[in-house]
């Protein structure tokens, strides 16, 4: 242990601890901008500088390790003056449009400017005048707002291994740009949106489509129907002042009706349906020596990744559409028929934790209903803004229930939102289908947790099925390299593009660390435990849709509406 003093407080910490982390242990918060707890130290913004006795220059707390007898002062007049000057220098190259910015009141730079009482700036405003990049349907870049902290680069290159962003220039000219200065759409970007979470300001954001939504609900010729992804419910409360997982579903539904939605249904229904289709597809591949390992296809960021970087492995993908797209195809066929509504009038809105879902909805493959299956995707953050815009008090709003047909779901569908959830849901059903035995314990805990790659074996009456789960594309790459080399021992692999799975999606409430993602995962399993039915094949509405419409898993109608194929993107990626 190392003994030191910070602001007169004596403490002992482990060798190798930084001043920043040591200060946290005694309740002293040192400001940061470039620092991210889930990334490597960069020490380029210098906001965290402190006085260290015996050192002639201020030291960056994020990179300076403690040593025996060190005396640190974190808020001396010189330190405060220096931090204020650094903030003023940043502001001299940053647009002063906070009121119009998507990160207004949720901006780390704005918060520090307020914290340090900056009311004027001796440095003149000098912007580069760089154009916005709106080349993708999912993500918007505003490079003039970039403060070159490099957090987005680490998220993209180190965590996701996509390498769509890089550092260019030096000094005043330094900035972050897509590879070779191309529009984002022409890079290897998979639209996962993890760069949005990494960015401390509004330089990268989702393509906000609230105005399009409001126009749709105001159109008397449109019947606006929505679906709610399982990960959204656990996080939406964070947008309206609640704790993670505390938004009651019936209050959430009531809020959605208040903002103008005609019908509220649930993606969880088609998550259950996915398990019936995907589980039977796995069994068919195992029986008929089909392409193995089979890989899940729920995550559009992951789909973009394999199309771009591993196109030779596309045959390994399950042919199942994502639950979002299954829902979109069914709401304009099966549900429209049940409700006696003309499909052309239906405007299908998805509420998703994912920025890549906006791209998925716009894919040309996704029109098997005879229309664009999903017309609009709103992220969790966008729905939070809608709730605030409409002034909804969730303590006082009257609860409301889902509409009929495609609103009933099981605990197996709920856990889709967490890494390992799709795998566990599939195993609950596949085990019972193959063995004919009832699971007394439906919890496959081996595939749960935040480990980078999880493995498990399941005995299906003498057939050992080996499975693996990875979240985050850097971990996915490890498994894909193994498959490509012909060395994979697995039969079934689940991949989720985002850390933690959908609960950590690019459209979720902004979070700076994985602890919040873990909280959301815990909330998902609490909800699963509370569900009266926890296996997808026991959902009575799933039974009914096969009896009334689809007839059988992997049948003609299912193949037409619920399955698809993907093609290589053929991008030249550096």
C-alpha cells in the first residue's frame, strides 16, 4: 500500500493507483473530459491537473500514479485558474449553440463550464466551419463541436475494432474524422452508436426523428402502431428521473398513448416468435449437417459488421429477421387482418435501444409485407424527449395495457435485452422440444454476465450442444477469427454488437461506464423472474399465430415474412 495526502486527507491506496482514483476513495471529484473509465488513459485534455508537492508543473491526475508520501492539492487557486483557462480555450473553438444542441443539459463540457463559473471568455470564437455529416440514416456528426478528446476513437477502434474514426491534424487543426476524410457512410462504420455514448459533447448523435413522428400522429389517414423493445423498458425511466428498471410497464404504455400512438404492442412478442423460428432452424442444421456454428441475427450492428468484415461467414447467420423486423412484417399482415385495418394506413413505429435499428428498418430487404415493414425507429432517448415535451407526470398518469394481438410475451423475450439473453431463451425452448422434458430450472446462468465471451454445453438427450456468447464487436471478432480458421468448437453463437447487449445500445440513455449497463441487466432478470410464463413456446399468442396464420415454424409463410438473407457490403476498408 502507498500512503499519501490529498487536500489534507491522509489515505492508503494500492500501488499503481492514479491520483484521480485515489481522490475518489475519499470523496474528492476531480473534473475530466478525455478520461473514460472503460478506456485507456489519454491525458490530453488536462482538465484534471493538480498540484503535487515537489513538482514544478501541474500533474494530470488521470495518468499520474501515487507514490509514498505524495502530497496532492486538487483545488488550489492556481489549479482552478488553469482549469478555467483550459475550458475557455476549448470554448474558443466550440460552437456556442447550447440551447439548440441535442446534448443541452446532458453535456460534460457544459456542466464543467457552469461548475467553474465561466461567464466570459478572453479568447475569440474561432470555428473551423466544418460541414455536418448526415450520410447515414442513424448517426449525425457535427465536427465543429468535436473537442478532440479521442473517446469516440477508442470506442470505435479499441472496443468495437471497427476503426471507422481516426485522429487527424495537430495543434489547432487536430480533430476526429472518418477514415480518409470520407462521409461516415463510406467507411466501415456499423452504426452501433457506441461513439455517441463515448462523446462528452454533441459532436456525434443519433439522427433525431421526433418531428417525423409528430407529423405521423397528426395525420388522420395514418394508424400509428408501436412496438417496444425489451431493453427499452429497463432504461426509459432514466430519461424521466426514475431509477433503472423502475418504470412500470402499464405507465410506460400510458405515456406512449399520451404522445399520440393509436396502438401499443411489444417487440417481446416477436422475440418469442424468433425463438420458435431460430430454435427450429438450429435443430434443422444439427440434423441435416447444415452450416455450423449458427449465429444469431438479432443485432443490426452485428449484421453490418459481418457483412463488412466477415462476408465469407454469412452462411453461418441464422436466416431469421430481428424481432423488430418480424414485428414490422406481421403488423401489416397478420395484425392488420385481425384488426380489420387497411395495411396501407398503418404507420409502424419501433422504440429501440439501438441506432443501427434506424438503418435496419430502411434496408431494401425489409418490405415483405408489401410495404416498408417498419416506417420509423425512435431511440430510447428520443422517446424520453417526447415524454418531457408532453409534460407527462408518471406518478399521476393512469395505467394502460397493451392492445390485443402481438402484445403478450414471456420472460424469455424479456431477457433478449441482455447479453446472453437470446441464447438462454433459445435453450429454454430447444431443450424441451428435443428432450420432451419440462425444465424445472429455466435459468441457464452460464451464459449470463458481463464477461467478454461466455461458453456453455447443453446435453440434449445425448447430443452435446456447445454454445458461446459475445458482446461488443471486439469480442465478436475473436470468435469470428476462430470460425474463419475452422477452429470453432461451437454449434451456436450469440453476438450482440454493443457492450452488455441491447441494454447498452447506442440509443439508450447516455452512460459513461459499464456499471449502468450492469444495473440494466440486473433489472432485466428481475423482470424475467416475475413473468408468469418464462418459455417462448408457452406464449399462448405464439401458439395462436401459428394456428391462425403461420401454420408451422420454418413453413412457407414464415419463410416469406420472418426470414431473410444478407449480402457482402463490398466496402474497401483500410
